[in-house]
C-alpha cells in the first residue's frame, strides 16, 4: 500500500510539472485582416478570448459587439502606422499584445492599406508574434498578386480564409513560411475550383488577385488557379535549385 501511495504521489508531481511547461508551438488568440479604417475583412478568434458577452451599464453586449469594441481600440492604436512586410509593429490592447504588418500612412505610397494582425496571449514573445505576422502578410501579398489593398482582398476572401486555416488551427500555428503558405492555399483552392468548373459555373471576379504573371483571360477560376499553382511551384523549385 505504501508503494502504491508513493507511485501515485510521484505521478501527481510529474503531471503538475508537465502542466506548467510552456507550450512548444506558438499560440495566438486572434488573427485579423483589417482595412485602413479598422474594419474586419476576415479573421478568426480562438479559445476563450472575447468569447463571452459583457455587461456594462445594465446592458449586455453580444460577443460580436465585444469584439468590435476590441477592434476599435486596436484601430485607435495602429491607425496612421505603416508596418513593413519584414518589420512588424507592436501595440498593446486590453492587456494583449497585437503585432501587425501592412497599412499606409499619409506620407507613404504603399501597395495596400490592409493590415494583418496577430493578437497573442500576455506571455507570448513579441518577436514570435512578429515572425507570424510577417509570414502571413508575405503569403497574402503573394496570393493578391503583390498588392494588399481592400478591394483586392474583398474580391478574394475565399483565399484569405483558406490562408488563415493553413496558417493556424484552433490558435496553434501550423506554418509560418510565406511561400509555403501561399502554395498550400493554391493547392486547396484548386480543388474547389475544379469542383466549380465541373458544375458548369463560370469564373467569378477575383482572378485578378492571383500571383503576378497569371493572366485570367477567358479562363474559369479553376483553370486560372491551376495555372497559378503550377507557376508558383515552378518558381519555388527554381529558387530551391539555386
């Protein structure tokens, strides 16, 4: 009996030790794609962050209202700041660290006003979050043909949501390399494009957001995405062979 008790106590201590170990994979509370005015074009919230409604002055705000309030506070911090694709900027909102790439300021001539924002838990490294934001922004730029303006993103929202899913699952980061993310999105969307083409549906607006050098012409979206995928993978192969 004493031996069993000792084993149980040892197992309990080991479990407690494991529980306090830091996570091996980066984790985020939210990924947002915002336009220049702070409007959410796409995005996802993860875990318990802003998941519950809040009561204020006797009025209960919905989850969406709470998130909109957070995004307004975020916009007040980042408006007018243009963060380079390879140099993310950091702000603090509601005790959370928010890191973003993109955007324009009155003196800039950037290629797009859209910002990619990663919101991390209080214990997450700013450098890690910056690396995540820069990787996703690079992938977004690839997919949008080198530009990240509001109109282009709205025309290609399906690609943007696919990008978020390839980048993160349940708050856990899956991939950070911009080139690999863009290639994965094109591969996944190509499958959807083939289904659309098989159903006899014509191509839709948004092929202009494909990587640079891909002409849509009279192609359907499925054909255009296949061509984009082949070109993109060819470019990756050429780069790896250098």
